[in-house]
């Protein structure tokens, strides 16, 4: 399964060409093949952590993902559930967060680090990717990893709310992500709204996201509301997920 992550700043849209990731050939929704591993994608969504190493409980010295950069998603890594005690180290090799993840064999997950030093924390979501979709539709999932944006809602411009009142995952891990939601194929402008006032605070502009029929995408919002420039500003991103048949 292939994932591309694209930074929404126009000057960096070319990043997609160098950030393709691959998901292993595992059913993302159940463990029907005797799989003994959890499959975990790692995303650096912390503006202060520009170069991180991720270690699992199987190794204290060799990272499973060396040099993960801000805004980039890694390949899905195979991790034994008993070894899902993670350590994330910054470029000085100092541990910045040490979570023990609750994962199951055969499950597929995305692990975000978010917020900024010294408050770096993590968000874990389960990737229950659709295995089939109606004709002429794709699917979108939404995740809030912004520490100060408050509850967020998402919609296609001119349409109704697709996902509402998603809380920050660092403090509300069970209320930060939507399920996958069917949407029409084609270019879509995704608006990120303050869930209380419905003010638009960010967006995926036209020609940024083209929803292909039968494909699924995860959209997340990170950074800090009220900051208008630099890496710390509020920004939204998407990953593309090829449907596993």
C-alpha cells in the first residue's frame, strides 16, 4: 500500500515526489492470516522535532526508523505487540517521549508525535481502511493533532459537515479521529473549521487533493492556531492510502 504525504505550502508541494511510503500487504482490518505483528506507520507532526529516531522494545540501540523528518510519514513497520514500548529520540539522541502502545497482532496503526519540546506527546490511531467503496467515491478520515486549535470539524467547501468536534489527540485520544467517510471523486477543497463557531481556520486548497474513486485518504491538522508563519503555524496535510483488496 502506497502513501504520499504532501506539505500544503505551495513551494514544497514537490515534497510528494520524495516522500512515498509503502504499506505492507496485510489486511488492515483484521488478523485473518495468522499475522503475529502489528503494523505501525510513524509520523513526525511535532514542529520542534525536525529529525527523530524511533525505537521499539526489541532494540535500544538500532532505531526501526532513523531520521524521520517533520511532516513526513514512514513506511509501515512490523512490531511485535509485546515490543510496542516505543522510545522517540531527537537529533541529540535524547528521549523525548517513551509511550507503551496498546496494539494487537494483525492491526494497522498510525503513530503521530505532536506538540513541541518539552511537551512532545503522541497520538495513536487505528487505520481501519475500507476494503470496498461505492462507484465514483473515495473515503476520507480526519485526525486532530493540533495542541491548541480546540475541537475541529471538517467539510468539503459548499457541503455539509463530514466530521465534527474532533478533539486534540494528545489529551483526548479516543475522540481525535473520525472513521473513513465516503465522498465524491474529483478535486475537493477541504475546510478545517472551529467546531464551536464554524469559522474556517485552515484548508486543503483546490488542486491539492484529488479524490480518486476507490481510494482512501487520511487528513490531519497540526501546528498551533494563532501562529501565521514558520513551522509552528497551523497546517493540514493528507496521506493517500491504496485500498487493500
